[in-house]
């Protein structure tokens, strides 16, 4: 077994892990980044990419957002399609902020390059990752590569390996609370080789179920369709997909453009939060600690929020102040729960309108909320601030 030592081992090369690793390297704190997949895989894996302005500015201020700011399209509005009508919602006018549209794989590509080009040590395609002695002053991580078995002794471990990673499993069940919510539905995520039918995001609120349209490139469009629990991709042939997209999104002067569907993937709609987000010398960030369904596009933003706080807490520790590490979980969780609450509230509007047959009360409540949102400037302002995350600024 090859044994080495570093200050921090970062497990997982998603937005959270790469941000932590880059910020540690820039602060002169030694670290090693471990990733189960290959570099080529994580740089090409399709992921959503709505990044709130506070998160973009946070990356920019820390020297990590140059490519994003230069290349990403910006959105300041979306459109509800409800009761057969178009309702433009200009949240940028209300908040003065916007979304940057930059698919996660592009951000990952940028951050990997910045880390490795700057001399950062990254090991890809690792397996059998195990954590050791987390409550001691010298924890360790062991793992296997094609070259054999390895051990890295360290001061701290940043668990950034996502919902399916290993680090979350090292939180002791007797002192950890994992709160979980299942929405009881799915989303069919689609990519179509078709020009966008609108210049931004469309949310279809319809008795047949929720649908969404998101412009990606001049020739590719992302769509989502609400699906019943237990449905699979096989239940959605192309003909049914287009029939439902037209039914849920088409309004007068607002047709949907069809094209070749080249991705169909059912997303399970559920959320969870683990508390606390740390145990001993292990600190979790991103989806290792909390998952929020893509209903409000909050996941990558929360991952960046965690990463900023964790990297700065590590830096403060090495400068002689350990209080920020001790308070890391408490600092993260208020925004985590704020975004969870907003996701739940938005889900009630998006999905319960389709409950007319099984739960007409919930359907009518959702319609009432929708009318209030469209008819009350005060309600619209409160919604806009939560939608863009205006109060999350770091």
C-alpha cells in the first residue's frame, strides 16, 4: 500500500468538491481530490445548469468564474402557461438579479482545469474508498486504483461525493437525523434536437400534469414532463411525449416545436437533509448532505454555498480559528431548509393542479395560489426573491 499525507482529502469532483479543492489550493493548503469516475466522464455528463447570481458572483470573486461569466446566457424572466394563457414573469425587474445558464458539466470542466493546471493533485477512477479514524486527530482515506491500494493520512476529509457516494454513510446513525420527503411523482427529463419554442423557460401548469421547456442551445431544447409514480422511460414513446408536451404547454401564439428526442430519463422526485453535516474530522458538502429535487433548480447553488463556507472554514482553522469549522453545519442549514421549503411550495403549485380526479381540494388550492401569484405584486415579489435566491448572498 502506498501511503502519503496531505491536509485535506476531498472526495468527489462535482461542483462542491472542485470548488473546495480550488479554494484550498489557492490558499496554500495541501489537498488531494479523489473521484470515482474518469475525468472525461464528469466533463461530459449532462446536468442542469441554472446558477443564481449570488453564486456566480461568489465564484467570480474567488477567481473561479471567468469562463462562466464570459460565456453563460442570462435569464431574467420565465413564462407560466396556465389556464390556456401566457403569463410572463419578469423576476429580474423585481429583484435586480438573474440566472446564468451554464450546464454543470461546463462548470466542472472549468474547475477541473483550474485545479489541475494550477498544480492540484487529482486521482480519478478510484474505487473501494474507505474513511478511517474520523474522531481522531489524524483520519485517513484508503482507496484502490489501477496501480494498487493507497492510503492518505490527513487532517480533514471533505465529503462531496453526492447522493450515491460513500461519505454520507460514515455519519453515525445514533447522532444523525436524515429527514426525507418523497413527492410521489417523477419527472421525465428530455433533450430534443429542436430549436427552442421560446427564448427562455416555460412552466406549464395543467390538469394533465406539469411540463417545462428550457432553451439550451439554438438547436437543442430541454423538456420535462410530470409522470406517475412507478412509470419508466418505456412508458413514454415519442408519440406520447409530444402529445403531452403539446397538451400541457401549447397556448394561442405559443406552439411547441418538435424534433428528434435523444435523451429520456425518469427523475425520482425526492428530497433529504442530513443533520449535522459533519462528524469528527468529516465535513459533508452538496448532495452528500442534502438533496433537493430539480423543481426549483436549487441543487448546484446549494452545493456552491456549502463549498464556499467549508473552504473558508478550513482556511480559518489553519490561520488559528477553528470556530468556523465547529459552526459549519449550523451555517449551512438555514439556506438548505429555506430552499427545501421553497421547493415544496413550488411543487404544490406545479404538481397538485393535476390532482383534480384524486384530490380536487388540493388541485383547487394550487389554482388559487397560482392566481394570487399572478395577481398580487406583493406575492410576486416574495416569490421572485426566493426563486432567484436573493437572500443567499455570501
